[in-house]
C-alpha cells in the first residue's frame, strides 16, 4: 500500500490545493493531508478551523484524510508510513523554496521521495495569502475557494473589522 503525505498550512484550503489533492489521490492508495500548526505564518484560521475546512473539501475524495502535525515533516511522514511527500509547484517563485526544502528533507530521510505536482493551469495562480488579501478589501473570492471556505473567510474578515 502506497501512502502519500501532502503537508501545508492550508490557511485556508483553496481550489489550487484541492486540485493537487485530487491529482495526488490518484497516485497513491492513501493520501494524508497534514495540516501544520505553523505559528510563524500567523494564520488567519486556527488549526481546528483549517482542519474542518480541509475535511469538508475532501469529503468526496476516496482515500484522502486529514491529520494535524507539529513536528519535523520527515518524522511525521515516517510515522504515517508514507513513501511519498507531495508538494504543489506554482511558478518560479515556489521553486527555490521547494527545491531547498526537498533537498534538505532528502538528507534527513532518503527513503521518502518528494514529488511535485502542478495544478490545473487555471488554478495555478491561487494562493491562500492573496485570497485573504482580496477578501480583506471586500473582493470576491468564490473563484478561488469552495463556497464553505468563502463563507468562513467572510465571517473572519467581518470579525477582524469589528476589532
Ligand atoms: P506551506 O506553508 O507549507 O507552503 P501552503 O498551504 O501554502 O503550505 O501550501 C501547501 C502546498 O501546496 C505547497 O507545496 C504549495 O506550493 C502548494 N500550493 C498552494 N497553492 C497551489 C496552487 N494554486 N497550485 C499548485 N500548488 C499549490
């Protein structure tokens, strides 16, 4: 049985992430989406909210499940019994960071392979950071996230406005 881990912050999950998850799920028997705490990124959503959004978004994807982790990625992946780590690649901007991380992870555990996937061309520019920025300025985000996520982002932005 081939197990893959797709790690990320997912703050929030976008249609770009979801496309990578669908593509990844076809490559492995079981795909574990690992949501990191990542306090360094000061997430808009707490861990439970991010997990709930991922859970809802993947409900119809066979073999996909979601787990949180606050550890070294390679340790988490090994613990899950994964042989593959999936990452999405957008443009050149992602490359350097992903290249360096995959290289260091390879040094940490050479048994687990990092595999890069590209989202559908129409979904490639989507980034959680920009979704939040657009929403904070009152722009529409329904082309970038599921309706459930759009509702949650709107509620969060309204809450920020009241503070
Ligand atoms: P991280 O904080 O680990 O970068 P993210 O949630 O931002 O977590 O992203 C998780 C992974 O999904 C990363 O590999 C990122 O490059 C990828 N990704 C995000 N958005 C897209 C997209 N629109 N197309 C392809 N890959 C994407």
